[in-house]
C-alpha cells in the first residue's frame, strides 16, 4: 500500500507531500493539481515497466512538459513511502528515485535510486545506486543479508524495471505493487464504443479494451460485475455482455434492458457516455490487480442519483480487494458520501503557485465546521479562497 509521496520539480509539484488511504478522494479547484497527482502516480508506475522515454512518448510529453517551470534545477525527485508484505507482517519501505531532466535534449536519466526500510537506529538499505559514485551500488536481501554489487550505468530506466528480484522478496513486492497499478484518468466513452479482441486483464487506460475484458471475465467476475450493474442502475440494465461482430474475435458491448419482462438489446454505439463510464468503473472493480487504480472526475456524465452507490462500491472494492484507489471529483454530491479522512484538498499557494495538499478535517476551524456539515456542503458554503485562507491561517496539520 502507498502511504505517502514526496515529489519535487514535477510540473506544479514542488516539495509536495501527500498521504493516502486505501480509498482517497482528491478535490480542489481547476488548476489546483488534481490531475497532476494522478499523472505522477502513473509516471511512477511506469518506472517498473518502461524506459523513461517510453513513458514520455506514451503520455505525449516532452521533458520540458514535466519539469517544473518554478525551478532551475534539472533534478526531479520522487519518494514513495510504502507498506509492503514481508512474511506474516507488513514492513514500511521507502523508495526514492532521482532523475536528471535535460529539456533541450528531451532526455531523462537516472541519477540516484534507493530502497530502504526506515529504522530509528539505522536504516536498512535494500537497494542503493548513484551514478555519481563508484563501488557503492548494491542490492541486499532483507531476510538473509545476501547482497550483490550493481554496475555503474548511464541509465534511462529504473533499476526496478531492469532487474529480476525473485531472490529479493521485498524489492519484488515493491515492483509488483507498481506493476499492478493502472491509470484510467483518460477514460473515453468513444474508445469504449469500439470493438476489441483478445484475452486481457484490464480495460485499458482509455477503456478501449472494455469489451474484450468483459468477454475475458471468469464466471465469478462476471457474476460480481452483473450484480453491481443491477445494483447501481436499479435493474434497468440486467445484463452486459460482449458479442462477436464482424471480424472473428472482435467483440463489442451489448446491454440488456428490462422493462416489466420486456427485454431490449442496446449496443454500445447507442449507450450514453455516462452509462459507459459507469460500466467501466464497475469493470475496474473486477480487475485482479493489487496496486493503485486512478480515476479522474468520476462524476462526469453520471447522474447524481447514482453517487452514493458508486462511491459505496468503489470504497467496498478497496476493502474487499485489498487494493487502493485514488479518484478526483468536482461534485459536492459525490463528496457527501466520502469519509472525511479520505479527502485530500489541493490548492495553489498564492505567492509562488506551488501545489499544496491538506486534510480539511485536520484544520481546526474547518474541522469544527465539518462536525455539522457534510464535506460537499462545506465546499458549497465556502469559496476556494476562503478555504485557502483558513488553511494558510494556521491549524493545518499538513
């Protein structure tokens, strides 16, 4: 589980810190940094699968797009504070990676990477690499102390991506967590309407594999998915399936609506954007991965009558599936069904434009208001500037 991140020199995130719950909801005005938080989490998950240049290409970014304009430094620093399984217990594990960002050359290079278990007396380092040092690069097995020396590399990738860590279980658990994380911030109903094919274990970053994923579901997954669809949509849709149409193997979505025993077949091309997004959310709950799932603006196109059920299902999925979700929303209605401790409020510091994160309920004045107001009511009754003034005026725990 991801407990906390520190990010410096990535877009508006400068000396930025944010902690996470199993289900975390990020709120704030436009341009407050909500999408950037999802982007940096996707950036981190890419470290264990792709070279840095491939991550940039996949996102359509250049180095100049991700390096903060508020700093002259070329160094991007990211630190993840994790809690990972180690035998019968969970251990705190920190992973820090530093990149050198050469905007003119459009190149990212690894400068420093470290994984360690924090201790009051002496940190236990499991991986240590620095391009600027010789003979000080190694990986170590936490259980038996066995270690091996790492070569000095001019690398455009993370060492977690390059190496196999089956003999180093904690490092492997760290790698597996991020390898099993997915960003769905770019969900597109237009992509979901298209046909897809093959055996897949995810719906794809834009939802383009949704038909193939539903087709690939095991019976238990399909049953859970169908029950959630019926629950959210009040049995208006009783079944969703993927049917082959046209070229062999290519599937598209068909929903079955029921009106007093009269069944109607609706193809994906005739489904509303909101219905497709709902189906995508419910399908994501059946993805068998134990990392972080990231969703942007979950209220888009979705009727507010479904807010409580959607939030309840997503929260429950985190508890039952032993996974994390990070979602953003602008909707006070959706926010009313979220626990106060799950909300992270993002805003831009007025003088420098640096992104800040706060837990509203931990601010003295705002916490008192939230004793009698729902979170959504608080945001509807106070302007963004009024909230920022309270946060900057003291009592903010972050």
